C-alpha cells in the first residue's frame, strides 16, 4: 500500500475513533447525571463501549499508521515524541477508566465521569494532532513526488 493510500485508511480509522468518542461522551453524560436511572443506563452503555476503548488503546500502543517506518522520515523527532507521549497518556487513561468500570455501580460511576471526560478530551486532541501530521506528510509527498 502506498503512503497516501495508507494515510486514507488512517483517516478512516480516525473518524471511527471520533465517532466512538462521541458515543463515549454521550454515555458519560448519562453516567454523570444526578438521576439514578440515567446513571444506570450510562453505566450499561459505558460497559458496552469497553471493546471500543480497548481498540482505541491498541491504536495507541502500536499505532499501525504513523509509527509505520515509511512515515518516519516525514515526521521530526519533536513531533514524533509528542505523538508518542499522547499515545502513552491515552493508553494509561483507558486502563484507569476500564479499572473504574470493573467495580463501578450506578452510584459510584458518577465519580468516574471526570476521568472519562479527560480521556475523551485527550483522544480528540490526539486525533486532531495526527490529522495535522497527515496533512503535512501529504504536502511533503506532493512536493517530493
Ligand atoms: Fe495515534
Ligand atoms: Fe492514528
């Protein structure tokens, strides 16, 4: 697969991650509610989203795209380092949130909502950052090919 084709598939992966993050945020809003029934629904939805969170965490562990060696020459060390740091932060937050989910009840989940919000914020920031990197990689490719 060429560099530009694989950047297309990365962008698709990113929009899927953003869509899941949207669902995650909706579930968090319910989980943070003062209404018990809403919190119960929120907790159920968050548990349903567990595989999605694991998937996002995997993206961060071994980001199949930007960590691809063919991208490396187009990303300077500082930018690469920042991306790597973001991956580690997201990975850690996902692990913490999954741990919270494990023992959460419809009452205690309210306390985990801010951690979830922090995670959602980091994911959105990271995806925006990687999209910017992809823009600049594509520009460089257009110039050099
Ligand atoms: Fe990433
Ligand atoms: Fe990515």
